[in-house]
């Protein structure tokens, strides 16, 4: 139950024949709402079922709306596809990459319901995009991998069950219309993004008694060996030597040793400043002495979601090997309670030197990140540093489950991330990082306190982090409302979403030109 080679799960290849000719168990094609005419592929499929699609449209039984319920399914015999599924995609002028991911998700969910493990997905070329066919195929591959993911490793297999099989194990992809070239590359990129995000999800789903800090480090080590990434793992002794008093103060209350995972991809020139990704890897957050209430505490196994996303992103980076240097850093600890646990009022010394009065031991994420940020800034002098963390409940109040909060010291970086969020379907939205809020963190006994009270809780948390970034352009994503929960798209399931793996990857991709 350690490192999962998720890229092996679904084998995606470009279709070699047209939608109506390829002999598959299920062909799925998207249909836009309110379109007068059918595309050539849709027409060919319609013909195979004696005009069934046209009839369904004429009768208003299938309208092509952007809804999981708006679809038409036909069954047939003979050569070519055995079943065909027309899936609603909504209005054509609203179509983007997320439309295609949802299309893929709906197709895989239908395949699942039909117990079909083979799928031919036909995606529309995105007219509003520069490289519309490429981007559609990429998003289609991503959506298939994400939708096919199912966390079953902790369920006892039923009698006669083989080893867990993927829900869909073979998929063909093609474009409704002119595909242009580069289909293979689009599938390669989409599959890497999907595989990376799925690794993050596996780690998120694993409970706190499985996914401990040392488990995350073992997974990272296996991955590094597999993909040729450099890896360094710091344990308590190395942290002590680094003077990481903040990270160690969080780990003090736990029997599980902390780890700090450092993964490096060297794709750029030697000596070129890397991009740095830092993720909170808090494998279980009880709140510490400032104990959380019991209701919903089980979800605090997801408090390592930021770290999981960084590991997922590094996996995809290892697979794609972009021409930039990237470093991924995951400080990992539990936040537990024992006789050695940090107490409210204790003053600790961070690696960077500033002292912190710990008012609330539940504000632990910013402590482990403080040491990780200063370590990353000093050791790697990154060109830019982005951290992601399930940091504050206040973020969920501010933005709900639709967007991560985005705060940063560098306006250009913030803008880049916002764009990457839009394109990846993992959206983020800016909050101000104004100095005016800084007084909320003043302590009578130390340089800072670790909480700034209830007002603007996500902003004061980010301001706390900003004290440790050195002079590196830095931005922070608070993913408390977006990393896990009830599914918001058909390619997700209840649990971990891997958010913001794709956002980070999209950003790295833009930066690598
Ligand atoms: N891990 C939590 C934040 C969190 C809350 C994540 C809800 C996901 C959902 C974090 O460590 C925490 O407990 N933050 C406190 C900070 C407070 C004590 C200043 C919070 O937000 O309540
Ligand atoms: Zn906490
Ligand atoms: Zn936490």
C-alpha cells in the first residue's frame, strides 16, 4: 500500500477510426445545447441507431444541457460501437476545458453504471482556445483519469474478486472535427496531470494511521527512484540541526516523527533559480492542546492536502520533465496531544530566528510552513515560491468550496496563478495582503503570535507566512474549502480532490514556456 503507479491505470490512445467505426463497448460524444445541426461524427452515430438522436432532440428528451441528467443512450448490434452515449455540454459559447473534463467525467460515470471497462471518448475542439483541439484532448485525458479513480485499497475484496481493477482500463480519444497534430502529446500531458492529481488523491484518502509523515516520505522516495527526481528527507535530527523550532514544536506532541520531504527536478540550466512548491503535510490535526471539537474531526486527515498536491505535481513533473528547475517541499507532522505537547502561551523559535508566541496550538500549519518557507528560500533561492495549505476555516467562510484564497507578495505571480487556476479548473481568487492587518499578530512577549483573532483569519495567516519567505517572490493558496469534500464535478468523488495539483502544474507549464 505504498507508491501507486496511477499512470498505469487507464491506457489512453488516440482512436484510429471514426466514432461510428471503432469497435468499442461504449462511444461517448458531447452535444452542445441549442445547436441546429449535428456534426459529421454525431450524424454518423445517429445513422447507426436509425435517427435515434434526432428523435430524442426533436421530442425534447435530450437537449444537450450541461447537466449529469441530460444524456441519451442507445444500444446496438453489429460492427462498430456497441453502445453510444450522447452527453450534454451546455451552450457552445461557454465551452472551455472544464466542459471537456465534465464530458469525460459523465462518460466514465455512465461506463461505470453499465459495467463497461472500455470507452471511446469524442471531444469537441475548443473554438475559443488558441490550440483548441490539443487542449480538448488534453482535458479529455485528464478527465478520464480523474473520473476513473476510485479509492478501494482499504475495502476487503468480495469473494472471487481479482486484484482491484480500474473502472475503465482502456480509453480511446478523438476529436469531433479536425484534430490537427499532436494528439499523442496532448494525451501524454493530460495523463500526467491526471496521474499526478490521482497520486495526491490516494494520499489524501489514506487515513491518518496509514498516511503518517514517514509514509509520505516513503512514497516520495519510491516516486523519486521511479522518475529520476533528487530527494532529501529531513528527520528530527536534521530539523534540530537546521534550528526548525516551529516545525519541531508542532511535532512535539506526537509519537510519530516529523519529516520534511525535498524533491528536485533539474530540467533547466545548472544554477538557474528553481520554481518552488511548498505544501502543508499535516497528516492529522487534532488541534493539539487547543483541541478541536469531535464533530467532523475525521476530516482532519485531509490536513496534508497541500503536501499531497505538491507530491502529485512533482510526480507529473517527473513524468513530463519540463525544461525548468522545480523543487517541491513538504513539511510533514501530526498535531497531537501528549505530555510534551506545546502549550498555549509557549514561545518557540523559528528556523529563521523570529520568536512566536503560540496562542492557539490549532494554528499549527503556519508554524510548520514558516520553517519550510525559510528553508526553501535560503537553500534554493527560488525564482518564485508558491505554498498551498488547508490553513484556515476562515477561508471556507470567505470563498466556500468554489475557489482557493490567493495571497502573495508579488502582483505578477498572483496574476499568473489566477490564470493557471482558471485554465486548470482549480480556481483561486485574491485577498489583500495589506500591512494594515499586521498589527493583529503583535505579541507582548515574542516577535509574533501565531493567531490574529477572528477578523480576516485567512489574511492574518498569510501575513504570518510572509514573515518567512525571505526576499523571494511568493504566493500562498489557502485550500481549506477546495481540497476535499462533496464532489463538485462529475470527475470527482466524495473525499480528496487533489486540488491544487493541476493548478500548480499549469503554472509550472506556463513558466517553462
Ligand atoms: N487545519 C486547520 C484549518 C482547516 C479548517 C482546514 C477547516 C480545513 C477545514 C488549521 O490548522 C486550523 O485549525 N486553523 C485554525 C486557526 C485558528 C486557530 C486561528 C482555524 O482556522 O480555526
Ligand atoms: Zn489546526
Ligand atoms: Zn491544520
